[in-house]
């Protein structure tokens, strides 16, 4: 009798703490509810930071066309959110606004061979689903930020052919998912490292 009472109170305690836990986690994610409108806002902010588009490629990046049909944009089938942004070889000039950090479902970010310049905003570190970063052959500058070592799923990381300077952050070597890093053709101080699983060009 005494024992079952004890067990009951333990159970109530667990339920009690379970409720607190659920309440806390709902609060945590509830504050950051986003949808495809968030993605649209982030991409329109990017468009506003593009100062040169000689082929007028981004003409249909406007509210009259659904975001998932914008040139260079692919949405994931499951969440219907922007999963791939491929602006490679479009002859674009511009900078990267912090708003791109709002593309929370982004898996691939391809900006290869354009004239993007400036530094990379730390808000990009919010992109927890990123597997590929391709910024090769642009005019980005500044140091390679430490937060590049914080993407939990990053597999391919290419910054070659820019004006990045400074040293290679050691955090990058901590990414167990990483398969390829190419940091060549920058002004970095560092070493060439190659292991069985990881190729790094500096
Ligand atoms: C996205 O969420 C906002 C509120 O956060 C809402 O006003 C808007 O209608 C939503 N858009 C879609 C497409 O669900
Ligand atoms: C957007 O523009 C591109 C060409 O720049 C075109 O291929 C694509 O079909 C257009 N999408 C829509 C929905 O008009
Ligand atoms: C990215 O876009 C460029 C230009 O439209 C195209 O040549 C390239 O194949 C695309 N890359 C991928 C992986 O889709
Ligand atoms: C998107 O990001 C910007 C800058 O990082 C922020 O100010 C803004 O509130 C964000 N918008 C949404 C809808 O999350
Ligand atoms: C970038 O692409 C253009 C054609 O779109 C090409 O002429 C040029 O050689 C490319 N630059 C690099 C560095 O690959
Ligand atoms: C590497 O990751 C481990 C565990 O996540 C962490 O404790 C350590 O500080 C990291 N090292 C660097 C250089 O980021």
C-alpha cells in the first residue's frame, strides 16, 4: 500500500517534470516559427543587395511568382521550404545580407563564379542543415570565421578563388561530416592537409 503510493507520487513527479519539459521546448521553438514567407523575405533581401545582374536573371524574383519557382531556387518536397540556392555562373555583383541566415531549411548554397564581395555575416551560422557551401571564384574578403566549424552536417566547403586572409580556423577540422574543403587561391596562411577522409587545399 505504502509502496504503490510512493510509486504513484514518483509517476506524478515525472509527469509534472515532463509537462515542464514540454512547455519549455514548445516555448523554445514557438518563438522562432517560420514559413515560406520567411524564405521569400530572406531572398528578397538578397536581391536588394545585388547591385549588378547584367542578364536580368533575377527578374522573376518577385512576389508575383511563387518562391519555389524562382530561378536558382529549389524547394524540398517534404517541408516546401527553400533547400537549394544555386546562383552559380549568373554574373551577379553584390553582398550577402544577414537575412540569408533565415533560410533555415537550406541544404546547399551555391554562389560559384560571380562577383559577390564583402564579408560573410555571422547569421549564416544559423543554417544548421547546410551540407554544401560553394563560394568559389568571387571577391569575398576577411577572415574565415570560427563559426564555419559549427555546421553539424557540412560535407563540402569551397571558398577557393576569393580574398580571404588570416589563418584557417581549427574548428573546421572538427567537422566529422566534412569530405572536401577547398580554400585554395586566397591569401591564407596555413598548410596543405590531406587525410583518407578529408581533402583540404590551401
Ligand atoms: C507565415 O507566417 C506569418 C506569421 O508569422 C503569416 O502572417 C503568414 O500568412 C504565413 N505565410 C504562409 C504562406 O503561411
Ligand atoms: C523565371 O525566369 C527563368 C529565366 O530567368 C525561367 O527559366 C523560369 O521559367 C521563370 N519562372 C517563372 C515561374 O516564370
Ligand atoms: C547551378 O546553376 C548553374 C547555372 O544555372 C548550372 O550551370 C549548374 O549546373 C547548377 N548546379 C547545380 C548543382 O544544379
Ligand atoms: C530575418 O533576418 C533578419 C536579419 O538577420 C532579421 O532582422 C529578421 O527579423 C528576420 N526575419 C524573419 C521573418 O525571421
Ligand atoms: C566564370 O564564368 C565565366 C563564364 O560565365 C568564364 O568566362 C570565367 O572564366 C569563369 N571564371 C572562373 C574563374 O572560373
Ligand atoms: C571539437 O569538438 C569538441 C566536441 O564537440 C569540442 O569539445 C572541442 O572544443 C572542439 N574543438 C574545436 C577546436 O573546436
